């Protein structure tokens, strides 16, 4: 048996984290969390570097680097009513959750073996503003997140200077609301009615270009670059269509028996 010990990658993480909690204040329970962070590494999930003879050349933003992340939830227990039937006026609770975060980074690959190494992991040169001329507005063909003409392919026998994970994709925003009514049927059995609204403001949460093929710069001719648009939402890129993160506004009703 041969044991091998090797250094695979370096990483570091720095953050400022803040939390605020409110417990049982006039029937309100809530929490707020904010994180301002930056994480860097050589390889987030063990991927091969652009240049195998210089793995530290891939040191940059981690695949999961999220600079800003804010989450919160509210729960309000409606005071019991003194008038009217108790089964109707008691047991009401309103809830809401909030999630806002900045986009995740992604890299660009220059299609072809420009360096001549046979690894086909070359990145391009950045020669202009990668967001110039992009509105980030959805169209019938999708969203063109970056300007492909801000990049140039490397000279034969050389590597591109564009850093790993230098660009950032779309952010994420979601507000969910629910109303719950709990009614006691017997001493041990309760019925719970739930009305839940997801993505109340119908925010379009786009997926990251990395997962959709838009991370490839395709040479469509001399001096012409081509990049694919984003055509999927956050939930679809992770295989979660329907009710889930990034999906359009939707609602569901549920009945639960608790015993």
C-alpha cells in the first residue's frame, strides 16, 4: 500500500456578520442576518487549472463567493379574539421570509487550444468593459449578461490574462408570505390550514451563465465573438422547476392534521 499526501489548493475566507433577533415582542418574533464576505481559492471543486504548470495562476474568487447575503423572517401571532366564535378568531399566524444576495462569479473559456497544451481550458484576454452595451433586460431570446466583444482570444502558444471567476452573474431576491390558521379539534388533535405565497413580487431570478453554456466564447469569424444568453431561472439551473428558488410567483393551499 502506498500513501500519498499532496497539497491540492489554497483558500481563504473573510467576512463581517451581523444578526438582530426579536423574541416575543407584542406577538412578533423575527431575525435578521447580513453577511459581507469574500472567499478566494485556487480550485473550489477540484477542477483543472488553465495552466497545469502554474496552478496558483487560477487563484481568484471561489465558485461560491457571495459578497452580500441578507436573510430575514417575521412571525406574527395574531392576538386571540374576545368576540365571535373562538374556532374562527383564534389561532392565526402570519409569516414572511426574505432572501437577498449578490450574484455568484463565473469564468469564461476561450473555445480552442490556444496555448497548445492540449488541455482546452484557456481563458481569453479582457480588453474592454465586459458590461458595456448590456441592459440585463429579459428579451424573447434571453438575457445577454456580458459583452463578448470586450474579450480577445489569446495569441497561439500563450494563455489568456482573464482571471478565473472574474465576472459575477445575476443576484437573487425573494419574498415569501404565509398565513396559518390552527384549530384545536380535540385535546390531542389540531387542524392546520396554510396559505403560502412564493416570490410575492414575481422577481425574475436568472440563473448563472456558468451553468448555461454562456461561459463559452465562440469564435464566429475573424475578430468576432459569440456568447449564449441566459435562458433559465435560478431554480431551473439546479433542476428545480415549479415551486422553488427563482421560480415565478405561485401559491399553494394545504391542510395538516397534528396529533
